[in-house]
C-alpha cells in the first residue's frame, strides 16, 4: 500500500515538473509603453527677464585739477549738448591768463623794437657805414624776438584753454547715470565727475544659461520682442547685438545685449523687461525624460523592432534638456517606436509587448 501510494505521487509530480521547466526556459516578455516618432519643427518660445541699459555711456571729467565749487546736475537729470555740468574754482587759471597776456604784450613790444633795429642796421650796411657783424646781431635779435612772441602766444592760448576747462560741459544729449564728486572736493584731472548715457540708444541686457543657446543655428541675429515687465503693453522690437564669450564667474551665465529699435519713452534706464524670442527649429523629436537611457555615458533610447517584437539601443543627440522632456535633434527617424517607460529593466534583444502606444513629435 505504501509503495503504491508513493509511486502514484511521483507519477503526478513528473508532468507538473515538466510544465515548470518549460515556463522557466521560455523567453521573458516585458510589457512596455511606447511612442511612435514623427519629427516636426518645434515652436521655440523662450523668455527671460532683463534690464534696460544704455548702449553708449561716457564718463566725463575735468581736463585740469582744482576745487569743485558747483555741480549743477544729479543722477537721472536729462542734459543737452553744451549744458554746464560742474565748475571748478578758476581764480588761479584767470591769474595765469592775465600773466600770459602780459607776457605776450611784452614780447610784442620787444619784437617791434627788434624790427626797427634790424631795419636801421640794414640801411647802414647798404650805405657802408656799419659792419656785417653788427647787422647780423640785429637780425639775430629780431628772430629771437619773433620766437619769444610765438612762445608767448602759445602760452596765452594754453591759459585760455585751461580757464575754459574749469567748466565741464555735456558733449551730447543724454541722461546722467552716475556722479563722482561733490561741491567742495579737490579733484585731479581725469577723475570721473559725471557719467552720461545717450538717451536715444538703449539695450535690453539679459543673463542666460548656456543651455539657452543652440549652437547649430546659423549665425544670424534673431529678432527679439521686448516687453516692459510692469506693463506688457509697452513693447519694442530688438535684435541680438552681442553675446558675451565668457560666463559670469559667480552665476555662470552669459550676458546677452539686445539693441532696441525705437524704444518707447516708458522703457527707461534700469527698468525691468521681458525678452521673448519665437522661432521654429528644424524637425526634431520631443520625448519624455523617462525614455532616456545611458549607454557608456552617452544618451540613447530603446527602439522596438516590430517584426521581431524585440528592443535595441539606439544612440541619439539631445539638442536640449527641459523640465520633463528632452528635444532630440539626431538619431531617430520617422516611424521609430521608442520605449518611454521601464527602460532600466530592458536588455538587448529583449522580447517586449506593447502595453500602450502614443505619438511623439
């Protein structure tokens, strides 16, 4: 009885064991979600917040040293070409001019006397009454007097210029953006007194991360729409004029200057603005971030072979990374079926079953 019972149990277990081996040796099939690739141009609508700054800004300074007795403007003041911005105490320069004028008059008198002496000696020499040596001395004195008169004239002109330099005038129409001295200060020549920006030339300046630049685009400056942050109804068109080749050492961003065309008066220096560039890229593929797989440090995706129902890795080129998606510029063709979920559970030639399929741009 016992032997018969054991034999019966073994007979029942053999087919069960056979069924288990068959399931273990069969190919494992993974359920995946996929999207079908269809490359299309992507509307690139990017925005950044920046500041209105002058395109041309000049530091104006006195050409002579002295004590500042008056500064006629403050920060934010509008100035016209020729307006007086500041004055120095010109007492010393007036005295120098008076001395230079007196020296010129004295030199002029010496020249008149030397001319008369030379003329007399020339007539005496022609008559044979005087010697050639005496005439040469009179001629030398005449030339020396003429040179001293020229020197006195130059000194007088210099004194006049220095007196005029005691007043600082605006060299163009603009707006005062900074001041460097106060009344009562003694300043040296060349020290910044005021900084004036040309009011008609304005830039919108932005700080952008490296990912904002598409290095594959042609070197044509894109057009930018600039809106006043406090009043989006105030707008101006602009074009990128300059992109800094060096990143800011603190923020690691690059400064971009956009020249504004006919900016409205409301866009004042220092105002906050929003820059908006809207362009169409060449055909690209947009995938969810979950589709990315790392292959030896390079981005790749799993692509389904529909005929064999297996997957294989395909390297791709990512144009840029966004918050929850990636923009793929190269590596995928229209009709490719890309796995979007469970990519870390797959291996080469893994059998898969598509559980859900969608469309990718």
